[in-house]
C-alpha cells in the first residue's frame, strides 16, 4: 500500500465538518531537491470540528527520491498553545490505514505526493502552534505554523 492510497483512504473516511479559508499558512523547506509545503484545509478550523494538515512533497530533481517509513504514520502532528502545551487539536488516528514500517514511497522526478493528517480542533478557540515532524529514515526538518480555531 502506498502513502497515497492510505492518505486517500483516511481523507475519504474522515472528510467533512470543516469551514472554508484554505491555505492561510504555507511554511515550507527544501532539502536535497525535496520541497515540502505545509497547508491547512481549511486554514481556519471551527471549535470541535475536523480539519486536515496537508504536506505536499515535491521532487525538484531529475532523479527519483525514495522515502522509507520508520513507523505507522509518515507524519507526526502536534498542536499546542505556548509554553503550557495545552492541545489545540488532537490527531485522528486510523490504525486500519496504518502503513507498514519500512514501506518505501518513491517520488518520480518533477512529481509530488500529498500526505494528510486529519485532526479534531479543541473545544476552545484561539491561535495555536502547529508542528509537523516526519517519520522517514531520511532526516527532514520540521514544518511549523499557526492554527486559528474559532
């Protein structure tokens, strides 16, 4: 099973219950020809509603890039509010769409894959710190941004 299949399954099973205002944040990095772009769908989440953290991985080289997983999910997403670490959202984990450890996803030259993690916004409004860590054998920097829960 590829990440794309697992991700599409998660999105299909978990879709719905979000507001609009897509792509209000777009932190990104590029390392060794692999570009990562973070976005939220939607950019603003409603209290107690679901939203998706989306990461586009784009191969900007003329060679394939292979990523091998170190665990069940290719992304680890955390949402907190300042130093007290109170969660602003909780990941929705689906073990029936877990990818096997060691699975390799190859991104062909000049193509991209999209990884998604559905989350449920907390019962309180505010601006929260969002962090995405990658769970691949290839070391990639974290992505971070802000989440507005209304």
